[in-house]
C-alpha cells in the first residue's frame, strides 16, 4: 500500500459528526449554541471568581481552573468543526493535527487530575473543617493546579510525538470530530498493536487513579456525613458535593467509553458522539451545574452586576442632560 508524505506539508481530512448527520444544519446550529453557551458561562464564572474577593478561596480557585480548562478544551475542537462545515473545507495540516491532539490530550488530562483534587478539597472541607485552611493553604492549591497542567502536558507530549511518528496510508480521512489517537492510528501502515496496548494502559491508569481518589474521598465523606446529628446538616453537606459528583459522572463516563472500552467495541458513530459530548456538551453544562446551585457564586454575580449598574447610571444621566 502506498504512503502519502507525512511531513509538515501534508495533511488529513476530518470527516466528523457533521458530515454524516441526517440533519447537519440543525446539528451545526446546536453545536454553535452550545459553544456560545460554554464561552459565556465559563467566561462569566472566571470573571466572578477573579473579581469577587469573597470567592478567593481554595474551592473557587480550583473551580476557576476547571472553567478555564473547559473553555480552552471546547475552543480547541468546536470552532474548527463549525468552520469546516460552513466552508466545506475539512482539511487539517499534519502540524495542525499534532497540535490539536496535544492540546486536547493536555486539557482533558489536566481536567481529569483536577477533578480528583477537587474531590480532596471537598473531603477536607467536610471531614476536617477546622484545619481546612491548613490543608488547603494557597501553596498547596497552586501545587495541585500546577501538577494537573504539567503531568497532563508531559503525557500529551509523549503520546503526540509517538502517534505522529507512524507512516500513514493513502487514505487521509480521519473519521472523527478531531485528531484523536484511536482514530488516527487506524490510518497507520505500521503495526500499532503494542502502542494501542500502551495507550489503553495509560488511559486506564490516567483515569482510574484519579477516579480511585474521588471514590475514596466520597466514601470518607459519606461516613462523616452519616455521623452528623442534624438532618439539615447532612443535607447541606451532601448538597455541596452533588455538583462535583454530577460533573465527575459526565466526564469519566465519556472518557471511559473512549479510552477504557476495548477497541473492538468502538465504531466511528459512537466515538464521534462520545467526543462531541465531552468536548462540546460537558464544557457548556459544567459552569451551569456549579453556578446555578451555588448561592455564593450567584451572590457574587449580583454584586458585580450591581456595581456595574451603579457605575454606568451617572454616565447615562450626563449623556441625557447634554
């Protein structure tokens, strides 16, 4: 089988979810709406956490990082997919494909680790409330954030370099929403079975270790909550964890389907739907899940909007007088 020249000048064709949809225009509009919602909701949440001093706490520092990761993650994939559909141009360069893969793996891996650190934060807040600011002091929080980014980027760099070193066949079509390892390896002309096993093992390790931390944290939280004498206290403690558990369920469910499920159970349609879920749907829903059920965030947003109205009203009044 002939090879096409896999250099920086060559490229691939992305045949994603929009190309084979029964109603591509409706799906495109839905994805565009979800992307807009992700930009607005994550941007607002980041703005509120940055501007309101009352939210300069470990919990909201980690939440702000989650919003930043979601905002960047969906921006790596969604605009390219929408522009390709609108302009009927599905090509992506070899270098662009490698960059997209690296960024997606970095942001996905960083979010994976950050969710585990957020579970630890909830564990400390509920099980050790008197020592919360000791265990979650600023240096520790920034270490958690830096660890998420650095470990994820190193993992992504290794996988990107090794994946893109393969020779690829004459078929340039990646039947996927974006450049992702399992679908790109299907185009390789060399034997990729060992590397696919390594990707599987790495994926399982990268997912199951943080997930084990999350499960252990919530088991300890549950034991602590059951010992709270008042029903209202138990309800409040569980309520503070419900948003995080919802986000964890959505993220790990989709990631497990993509990276833990054996390749024999995969098909292009399923992979496209799964990828669209965690690159488009989840980033749009995460800030809503956290903010709509959080009185402190809603209160901070009202305070910021209130200050904005107070500052703009005199200016409008002077304009009307003139």
